[in-house]
């Protein structure tokens, strides 16, 4: 598909709207290290980035060789919410990009709705997404990299998958968008981006990879 004529823009949340991946994965590393699973920030980013908690929990249990303690998720989210209230910011360029677009939009994220809504209220962007917030923790049985969440969102928004543009920052999310038959762009803007991240997004099937929202805007404009 040419980069014009999209009927829907689907935003991932963490790393695409909120520059939250460093915060949440730093806390993940702290909490896991405290329960006897030594984890660095880079470990957390490479293992859990883009996945919903249910899938993270299975990976933690596998690495522990025992069931993940039930309070890990509660403590992880408590600390994330506490820090987010004062530290969380949008990804660079998001506000300008959002203001420049007129297409229908929604968020389709692995994160739970309360986490997404916390950030949107903090950023003053809640009204821009009020209603169409789709979460793999609520709306589907299978999370990313399966296409279910993106297909659910497109159906709810009355858009054909092939007419939707997905903005993702994780290989897991890119795989999901490609499997859904959508045009998927990788966005490498968040503070969590490491040296080989663009190559990992391309390897997952991203149709384009951008280092800024301005570059994404230019790409869309060229297809107009």
C-alpha cells in the first residue's frame, strides 16, 4: 500500500505514545531481581518489551523454574504508576503528529487500560482517544505477536485491515501488525531504543522504520 489513503491509524502505547519503556522495564528489572531472578534493564527490554503481563508471567515462571509469585505483578504496577505520575512523558514528536492527523485513530496496546489512561490524562491526550482504547489484557485471548488485538481494533473501528496503519516500537508488535495484514511502521524514538533496534523491527517485517515522527509525517505526505 502507498503511504496515503489510510482509513485508520492504530497506535501502540508504550514507546509510541508514552516514553514509558525505560520506566516500566527498569521497574521490572528491580522487582524480578528482588525475587531472586537477577535481571538487568537490557534483559528486561529484550525479554518483555511489547508483551502483555500474562505472557511476561509465563516467561518469568520459565526462567525462575517455579511459578511467578502472585505479588510481582501488583508490585510492578504499583511502582510504575507511582513513578509515572511525576516522571512519564510523551514520545518526542507525538503531540505534533497527533495534531496534524485527521484520520480516525485508536490505541491497541498490550498494557491494561488503567495504565494507558493514566498517561493520556497526564499528557492531556485522553479526549483524542476517549473510547477507542483496546487492550490485550481485556479484549482478546491471545496477545501480540498474534494479530488478534489489531484485528479486533480494526473491526471495532469499522476499518478493513489493509486500510490501517500501525505504529509500533517492538518486534512483538510489528509481528502482530504484519500478521493482521496491516501496513506497519517501526518507530525508534523512545528512550529504550538500542543500537540494533531498527534492524530488529525490519527483521520482524516492518514496512518502514523511522527515527522520528517528523520522518513518518514526511512519508505519509509523499503518498498524498
